[in-house]
């Protein structure tokens, strides 16, 4: 049985993530989509909210399980008998980051392979930060995220605007 994990911050989940998750799920017996709480990034959604949105987005794919976790991904792999880490690749700049991370993970856990799937053409430009920025300016994100994600995004930015807080938009790479 091949079990893989697709880890990410999913702040929020968008169609590019969904595409990678569904394609990866066809390659393995069980795909765990791991929503991590990464302290180096600031998020607009809490870990519980991100988890809930990912669960809703992927609920129709039977061999996908959505979990939240913290700590090293390779450690989670070791503890849960996971053989591979799935990542999505968009542009060349993703490659350098993913390449370094894959090598580091391989050093820590030589038995865990990295499977990098190339984005589908339609999602090449799509990132959570782009979606956040467009939604924060009340732009149309309907072609980028499921409707229920768009709804909570607009709500969150309205709440933040009401509180007059400064929202973290483009400061984080994703
Ligand atoms: P992270 O903090 O790990 O980068 P993200 O939620 O931003 O978390 O991304 C999770 C994974 O999804 C990463 O491998 C990222 O490269 C991939 N990904 C993000 N956007 C896309 C996209 N449009 N197409 C394909 N893969 C993507």
C-alpha cells in the first residue's frame, strides 16, 4: 500500500491545490493532505479554519484524508508510515525552493521520496497570496477557488477591514 502526504499551509486552499491533490490521489492508495501550522508564516485563517476548508474541498475523493499537523513533515511521515511527499511545481522559482527542501528532507529521511507534480496550465499563476490579494480588494476569485472558499475569504477581509487591522498579504511566499 502506498501512502503519501501532500503538505501545505492552504491559506486558503485554491483550485491549483485541489488539482494536485486529485491527481496525486490517483497515483497512490491513500493521500493524506496535511495542513500545517507553520510558525514562520502569518495566516489569515486559523489552522482549524484552513483544515475545515480543505476537508470541504476534497470531501468527494474517497482515498484522501485531511489532517492537521505541526512539526517536521518527515517526522510525521515516519510516525504514520508514509512513503512519499507530494508537492506541486508552478514556475521556475518554485523549483529552487522545492529542490532545496526535497534534498533537506531526503537527508533527514532517506526512505521518504518526494513526488513533484507539475501544475496544470490553467493554474500556473495561482497562489494563495494572489487569491488573498484579489479578495482583499473585492476582486473576483470565482475562477480560482471553490465558492465556499470565496465566501469566507470576503467575510474575513470585511472583518479585518472593520477592525482596521493591517492584513498580511504579499509578505509571505506561497
Ligand atoms: P507551502 O507553505 O508549503 O508552500 P502552500 O499551501 O502555499 O504551502 O502550497 C502547498 C503546495 O501546493 C506546494 O507544493 C505548492 O508548490 C503547491 N501549489 C501551490 N499553488 C499551486 C498551483 N497553482 N499549482 C500547483 N501546485 C501549487
